[in-house]
C-alpha cells in the first residue's frame, strides 16, 4: 500500500480522547493495545540548547520553537555522560553509566549487556512496530557479532542507515579545515545539492514515508539526526542567513578562577584557532542546527497532515551538550553545564502541562520510565530514572530530590562526578576527591567561570552536595 492510497489513521473524537485519558489515569493495564499511544522520538546528535526557544536569538529554529510552544520545554535536562555512546546507552536502557560500565564510544551495548532490554525493544515486545532511523544507538553489533555503527537488531523491526549514502554533490561546496588541519574532524562545508543530498535529509524522507503510511498498529519511530555533529556539513542555503562578521564569540570574565586540571580533556589543542576559525566553526554549527530544524519541521508537518497529534507522544532532544569556545573548548566530554545540559521537549496528548515550560532538574535517564508509563509498557528491568509524568501533567516539581548526575572519565584521575541541583553544580574529581572539587552557583554564573569550592562561605552547601553526590554515585567516598 502506497502512502498516497493508504487510509488515514483514525482521528479520535473529543469524547474518545477523554475516555482514553481516563483509562491512562486509572492504570496502563486498562488500556487496550489498539488504544496505545505512538511514540516519535527524535534524537539530535551533539545538540546543546543552541535554539531560539532556549534564548539563543541569533539562531533560527522556527520548527522546534513552535513545537516547544505546543509541548513542555525542559529547561534543565541533563545527560548522564557527555559522549555519544555512553549517553545513548544510558537513556536507551534506563541505566546509569556506572551501572553499565560503558564510558567510551568503542564498547557496543550488546557486547557488554546482551541481557538488557532497550527502550525500543520493550515497545517491540509489547506489540509495537519499532523503527530506528539513523543514529539512535551509537555502537552496535552486526549479524556476525562485529562492532558496527548504529545497529541494534533486537530493538527494531525496521532500520535504515543514511550515513555514507550521500551522493557526490552533497560532499561538494565551499569549506575548509579549521586551524592548520591537524584536527581532522574540525571542518565545515556549505554543500551543494540541497537537503536530499545529506544523510539527515534522507532520514527525514524515510521517516515521512513511514509516517504517511502509518496504519492502526501502534508504532515506536526513532529518528537519529546526525547534525550538528562534526564535520559541520549542511546545504549551502542554511549557511547564508549567518554572516561571519555577526558571529559572536564567547568572552570569559576577567575575574574567572583557574580551571581545575581535570576540567577539560587534553585531547585537542584549540589554541591554534584564529578568530576566523572560531567564527567559521560556530557559524557552521548554527547552520547545521537550522538544517536539522528544517528536517524536524517536515516530520511535525506530517503529524498535522495525518492528524496524528492526538495519538502520538513526541520527544525532541539532544544526547549531550557541547562547547562553542567557552573555556577555550570546542567539543563535548566535560561536566560543565555546557557539556551536560541538553535540550529536551515533550508532547503528550491530553497531558495537563502542555504549552508550559518546566524548570525542574531532570535527566535523560528519565525518558525510559516516562514513555513506558504513558504507553502501558511493562518495565523489563529495574530502571534508574523516574517518570516525568507529574511534570508533564503540570506539576511544578517531580517526586524525589531535584538533582541530575553526570560523570566523565579523565586521564590521571579516573573519573569525575558531578551533581546539578536547582542552584548549584558540584563536581568531584576522583572517587575519593583526590583530584579536587568544583562548585558553581546558578544562575549568577551560567557558564561556570567562578569556582567557589575553596570559599569557606559555602562549606555548608558543599557538605550537603557531597551527601547528594554520594547518593547518586554509590562508589564515591
């Protein structure tokens, strides 16, 4: 059956929606399989809150902005590890990095934990048709058990990979390497060929094909867009609104405190960048964000056409944060606010909190319990996050302490552990604190340039935060 001839998905009446919501409130076990909500989960690689809806006026993201007005925009959502594979392994299993032992991009989840049931796999077991497009998982296994990108056969009935399939024209255009070219991934291209010549444009087309042909069977559709991940490549037209002379570079305050020796990785030397390099890379990142926003818009427009909003939970999120020159860093892999914080916006049909912001401190880890809560899917194992349903229904705060935990490995000390509360970020380097501590106060110091850990005026706060840190990281002492 082609998309042009497939019948439209049923559009529930207001009375039917009321009955369905009543059933959900009474308990997921009362929901018939035919009434289950669909899930559209959009994960955007390396996307920090560099969006107009998050207060970045210089960036054009009209589609995600409109979605944020419809749903709930989480202003304080944090990843559990600021690198692709550990972060995704965490929120797709509902387990913390310390529980998984996955701290790098090289360890396939299935190799380390073949027994765990992933989020889409749980939906598949519950009778959903599950699809994975692009990069949802980072490292998987092929049919011979060898590591490969993005694949997880147990999770999906249908999967599609677009990376590496771009036509030649999509790799052509104006562009260059930053600095002296010694950082191989740090380059940009304003490419020819339009959206369809890029992997993300191809992913959007495949997602549209599936949405247009959706029938009565409930679906879980995961779409993993690649940009703004490096190399920073987007169609030329998305670069044009961003004028190189108007790109603002971050300015560190003159009274900043010295960085902890473990605050930044030592993998790259960005001091070789000129201001031209910095402006070009930031411009390219922002152009990639606008390009991805356009792809997201295509999917949201399809929900309008197919009248799927009443039947579909929609999540738009990043997988971790990113630095664009703050602290002299142009990458991820930090537990600064810029490395740990990510955008997350959710739409749940009929939920009472839609159209509002939430300032509650939440974790990406909370997605798994939230989605199965709303869709009547049984938890296959103990989940370490909590359902965000109270927040999505309009509560000011959720149950339990308002804290988010992020960790990162660092040479010379092993591991850094960070806890974010409504007002503070507290970081301990080393399991016994042998690498020192960092304390930053929000919102007075949003980019965390003033370390207060040695200020005796904050001794009580450090004591309280140390207790909270140990609650989230049992191996810390």
